């Protein structure tokens, strides 16, 4: 989190994504979501969103695996 603060000296401004840059669905989600992303934390939060999504996928897979094992044991 501190690294981002050093990288972006302009703090507290709203994020405006330039159109020529092709934005992935995750960044689009981050930009269009109701939360205001400041430029300082934009990349950090993006990384957080990606990590959370990955964790979520892993969790769902694990749950599926466990439920499958339970049904097999029965």
C-alpha cells in the first residue's frame, strides 16, 4: 500500500481511464463500481480485487470438492 503512495504523487483525484487503453473486465468493474477509487490506491485496489477473485474461485472449488467427498462417503 505504501509503494503505491510513493508512485502516485497526485492524491485524491478521481480516476479517469483514458479510452485508447484497453481495459480488462476487472479494471472496468473497479472503475464502474460505486466506490470512489483514488489514483493512489487504484492499482493496489485492483490487485486486491484480483486476489479476492482468485481466493473466491479457490474457495468455491474447495467447497465443491468437500461436498463431493461427503456425498461419496455416504
